[in-house]
C-alpha cells in the first residue's frame, strides 16, 4: 500500500482523526496540544496519527490534503482544518456539534 493509500485509508476508517505532532497525552508542539485539548473538551473519543513517528505520512499528507501544516483535523472524511480553525470553531460553538454528529472511532490510526 502506498503512503497516499495509507492516508486515505486512515481518513476513511476514522470518523474523527487528528494528524498531530506527538499524542494527545504527550503532544510535541503547542498547536497539537491546543487542538487535542479542544477535541478532548468536546467529549468524544478520536483517533490520532503522530506524524513525528510517521515521517512518510508527515511528508505526504500536506500534498494529499492540500494543507501545509499540522495538526490537521478530519471529520467524516473531510478536512476541517488546522489549529486556528479548530480554535475558532470551538469558540463560536461550531466544533462540538460537528464532533457530536460524527461517529466515534478511537485509538491510534497507524
């Protein structure tokens, strides 16, 4: 399976998926920490992929997503956006309903 196919499989296999640096318990950058904390505050389990331990995914995902930075939040197969968008949606009360309407797959998608 190619890296692109792996990414597409991860996105399609998890209703809520966060590509981040580190893990929700041990984020490796402030933006990933903020994004994962907001998702945890929404109260639903979510899957994540640590792009630091998956360098091929880290290099390929920005091309697949047409989004250059991490973290990246995907809900129901659609890119929601990065940290700024996650924060803005959360503050406006738009993120929780989106998360609530998604299914709930969890664990690491590797």
